[in-house]
């Protein structure tokens, strides 16, 4: 994934990950898997609920979903089921 960072930047995209985990857990994940994008912490699950990644605050984990959001905050594309191994290719293809 790290080798794709320049390709993403060249398209003018910013990739952010969001999880229900703590800062420490996200840091450990990023280090363990050499994750190249910032990971945001949604420990109260408000963002996950708002974007449909969780039905309510009792959810144990977020669904793997993805959105392409423009500079104005408008959702351009939604991916309700993300395969992390192929998703970046899917987004880059869809954005041309």
C-alpha cells in the first residue's frame, strides 16, 4: 500500500482511516502494518453512526465502508463493502 501513496497524492486525494480504537491502538496498527495514511479515532462512534459504519454506539467495530468526499463536503462516491486489498485500485479507477 505504501508504494501507492505517491499515486494518491498525484491525484490530489487525501486518504484518512477512521476506527473506534484509541490513539495508542491506531498507532500500534499503523506501525505493525506500515499503514501510510492517518488514522482518526472515533471512540464515541459518532462519526461511524453518522456515516453508516455502525448502527449504534453498542457496535463492537465499524463496518468497512468508504466515501469519496469533495472539498465542499459532498459525498461523491460511496463504497458500502470495502475489500482493503483492492479498494484503492477501485477508487483510482472510478476517479479516472
